[in-house]
């Protein structure tokens, strides 16, 4: 194409063909990182858990479990895509107390659940 030359409709068309495949990793899920934002979390807005890494665009779903330091499950949720929002409510429907919590995140990639890690979350009320 040269400046001043009109483009034909054929030159503007785009055929995406087959969708791209997830990157071929030596270990499935390699490089996946689970993040919680904001951390520390306060009142209002909740916490967003997100999985990032080389295959993040192909994540089908994520599952998040949050435990208090005594090991009690205070939240479990699943969402399609690579992120999930928790409103910081506990199993009784009341806000969880201020403190340190451990969260685990699993991501579904190509039909297989893979661990994206365990980390800490601080809630300050």
C-alpha cells in the first residue's frame, strides 16, 4: 500500500482462522501466580483474586478457598475466567474478622485444575 492509494475491501478483511492455542509449557501452569487485590483489604469493595502468567488468557475458570489461621474454611468460590471477587463475607453471611487469612487458588486450563499457589491475605476492619 502506498500513501494516497485506496485500499480494497479485500485488503481490509481479516480471517482469524483457528483460535490460538495456549503456550506450550514444560510444566502445565508453569509461571502461574495468584494475586489478591487489595491486600491488605478493608471495608467495602471486596477482594479480587486474579491468576496471571503465560497461559492466563486461556484459563477457563478459577477456584478460590480462604481459610483462617486455625484452618477453618471461611470462603470458597468458583468463577469462569481468570478472576473472582469475594465480598469478604464469611459462611454465616457476616463480614470476616480482621486478621490474616490463607488463600489457595486453582486454575482450570485445558480441562485440568492446576494449583496457582497459596498466599496470605490481611483484612483490616
